C-alpha cells in the first residue's frame, strides 16, 4: 500500500520545533536597523556659519563641486588657491605681469589668465593639522569664477585634494553633505541642482574617484 506524506503537517512540526528553540535560546540572527543615524557613515555634522557670510547674498539656485587637483596637506591650501587665482597665469603656471604681457604679445603659450578679484570658490573644504574645516572664500554676494557657464547662478565648493589619484575620505563626504544641506535650505536649492564641475566642462573635476551618488545619498538621508 502506498502511503502519502502530509507535507503541510511536517512543515508545521518543523516550525513548532524552531519556535521552541528560539524561545529558549533567542534568535542568533543579527539585529538589523533601518535607522541610518546608527551608522557612522551617515553621521553628517551640522554646519554652522556666521550669519554675516549671507549678508547681501545673491539668489543662488545651484551648487557645483570641485577639487583642487593638488595634494591636501597640513598647511592651508586655501592660501595657495587664492594666490593662484589672483595671479597672472599662462597655461596654469603663475608668472609675473611682465612675463605675462610679453608672452601674450608674442603668442608664447595657449591659455592666458589675468588675476581674478578673489579666490574663485565660495567655500573650500580642507584638512588643516588633521582637522577638517570649511573656509569661506569669495563672498556669497559675488559671482564666483569656478564654472564658466554657471558662475552667475551657482555656489562653488572646492575640496582640497586630487581625486583623480585618491579617494575622498568618509568625513569629507559627510562635511560636504552637511554644507550642501545648509545651503540648500538657505536658498531652497533642489537636490537635482547639486552638480559636479565635469557636468559642464570637459574635465574630470571633482575627480574620477569622487562619488556623486554617495554624496546625493547622504544628502537625501538627512533632508
């Protein structure tokens, strides 16, 4: 005689045994949480800036991210960036005014840039003596010089470092996200208007190792 096994009864018995074991010893499965605040990768700092920074500010609608393309060291790279932007430059190299005028007259060089009135970025993020800081640059009351087609409507933020060679650290992403959130709330900037320099120029800036998706995820998690 062929006997048919009742599969439902067997499964029910297995579940009962499992429930008894869990009740006696507890579940060994790891506790999972959907609260990203418990994950240090998402602990975005609250950025506080002096209110004077926003005096007579223009009505910004975009934020554009850059990198300095230089090694971030223990000294203030901000000063070097400012000096570079406020100097005569030929093909990216600082020259004297006399050398600039002579070589431009004789067409010795490809790209000739006269000094700007100030550093081109509105904010610079860098490590100074091991501490990550945000340094205000060009006043928010002034149009920046960081992205030719977008200067009049975008805030320029520069991360010190070369992210064509190195990967940004987690705390750099966190602080940048915090600054973006502050500016987005202040000017009602859409998350869709957080842009990278390479979206408007034929270059890699802010670097091939900079993860825009990660930045946007961090911002969304705290908005």
